C-alpha cells in the first residue's frame, strides 16, 4: 500500500507567467505582423490578451472554478481539488510533462469524454518562486513515474 501524498498549491506569479507565455508570444508575433503589413491581425490582440490573462489567473493566481488548487495521490488513484471546492478523480494525460522540478500536468477527469484541467507545479527554478514545497513535488514526481498499486 502506498502512502498518501497531499499537495496544496500556492499562488505563484512564476507559474502564471509560464502558463501565459505561449499566449504572450503569439500576441507579440501578431502585433509585429500587424504592424508590418497585416493590420487586421491587430484585431486578435484583445482575444490573445484575454487568453493570457485566463491562463495566468488559473495557473498563477489559482482563481476560477476550474483552477487546480490541490492534488491528492494515494492507493486508489489521483484526485484533484478545484477552485470551486470540488474533488474529483483524475488521470494524467500522456501529453503531460513530468520533470524533477517542473510538472506540467494535463488532467482528465476519470470517466469524462471531454474536458481537461491544466496545472503547472514548480519547485525552486533558480530565483523563481515555487508554488509547492520541494519534498512534496519530489514525492508526487516519483508517484507519477512509478505509478500506483492497483487494488486486486
């Protein structure tokens, strides 16, 4: 039987900036292209800014009903606690990235055919502030890599 892992995420500007970086990069390219000859592309900047804010708010500030604010792993599987207080069983999608100090998890609610949740979990990336204790992320990383024992 495996031990229980409780991971409570803290608000982090670093996680928010990392989550919104793809939208900000796309907004930058769109702005440059709009200024260099395709001015209609500038109409997409407010949409891209809104998507960047949504990513920052969900992954960095941990606000919103679908923001992942905690994870629990035990012998029965992985459970996600959302910003609205719901706790649901989830599975980690194959497109997730599991590293030693950085986890980008795409979580799929168990039994759901659509809808995913996304969270970034970081631990001391140089001067960047972590959003969870280093010991907890190490334990979760090992649990994700090794899997969990399935009940017989």
